[in-house]
C-alpha cells in the first residue's frame, strides 16, 4: 500500500485565495488533561477531492458521493517531466499508453512530476490538461480525474474549463497527489475524503 497524499501542516501551500492552513493547540495535557488541536483550513486543502458542486450550481456535494465511486481500478499515465505551463494534450496521453482506449480505467491518474514542486515558489506555474483531452476521457468512461497538480486547469487562468467538463459530467477530480513515480500502470486506488457535506474535502489517497 502506498500513500499518495500530502500531509496537512500549518502554512502549507494552498490554491491562491483559499484559506491558509493553521493547526493550533486548543487544549493541552498540562492544563486540560487532554491534547486537542484547533484546525483552520479550506475544503480544498492539500490532497483533496473536488465534488461537482465545486463549480456546478446544484451539483453533488461530497455527502452524495458513495465510497464505491472512490475506490477502483486506475490507469496511471506517466508523462515524464512536463514543462511549466505546458498543455497536456490527448496525444501526450496516447504517448503514455500504447492503446489508451483499451487501457482506460474509471480512475485516471496523471503523473507529471510536479508533486516535487508542491510547496515551491513556482507551484502555480504547473502544466494543465487540454479540455479536449478531458472531454475525451469523460466520453470514454473516466469517473475520477486525479492529478499531481494544484489544478488540472491553469492556476490564475480564465475560467475552469476542465473542472466544468469533468464535474459537469457528475464525475470527480482529485488534486495534489504525490508519490506516483514507479507506480504500476493499473493499481487499485482508494480516495477517502473527510465525511463532510461540502464542495470538496481533504482526502487520504492510497494505491492499494
């Protein structure tokens, strides 16, 4: 089993404009007899799930997503070191899989090498997925798009076209994976978001 999630820590990288992360003592053993931490964070902190309601008015929230949608067979597309700001096209996906149609699984994981830049100054300059490729994946049965990026759309770009395509199809997005290097092509992946009814939730993601 491999953990594909970033630990949640005070001051960690968040998407620009999202709430900053603070973990502070609320109760202490010396004073209160127990340790309890106070958590301040957004629903899209660290490795997390995007529910359709994140960008689709009236879309499903995390509370409406059964776990059997979040555990299943995956394809991991190792794309090599993708350049900053690059557009990941359907041709790029096909180069990572000799027969993408036959290889496709409900969970599609994109390994761009950018997990190593999570927390760095250039994390927001990440590559992004071509909306045409996203639409093709949805049309061919993808139910979860998982990436090692802050977003499958450009951070700071105009709109969220990939989010609108994927979440608009009532499918799901997982962002900020790590530990994808060397992962087999077809692992079984489990995504376990916090049980909160919201537009998204931090998640523990594991390759089973």
